[in-house]
C-alpha cells in the first residue's frame, strides 16, 4: 500500500472468490472503483432479479447491463451470461446513448 492508502476494515476476513477477480480488476481499471464486501452480491442480485437495466443483448447469450452502485452513486456497465457476471464493461458513449433512449421510452422507464 502506498502512503495515504489504508485497508478498509470491512475487508478484514472477507474474500473475493477466484472466479470474480477478473470483474474486480476490470472495475478498478475501467471505473476506478473498489467494491465493499457484499456489493458484488448486490450487483449479481440486481441482474438476476432484472432490476439492472438491460442495454444490449448479444448473439452468444451474453448481455450488457447498466447497474447503479448505491454506495458509490456510480453507474457501471456489466457483461453477464445469464446469472454469471463476466466483466465490468468499459464505459462507452454508445452505451450511454442507448441507456438514455431506453429511459425515455415507455417500456424502459421502469428499469434501473
């Protein structure tokens, strides 16, 4: 740790499973966000319960979702395949355009 950085006490005794490390590394690289313990589960729950806004369905069964992280008050894009989160998708202008169009449409107004 560099000077000025401290260990978040919420992480003492907490663990990130190996299969989720890619997501967390990409989230840090692309959004400069480190989730607190339990926030990743919240992201998964939002996607699985369809509370995350579906932005783009892909041919291979994957989808890009827009998720607002309540603690950080930040919106991120997540690539998932069903219930499995793959990565934090890079923020792209085209995804913001799609999201705004969906929010304006009567069908997309209830999704966040």
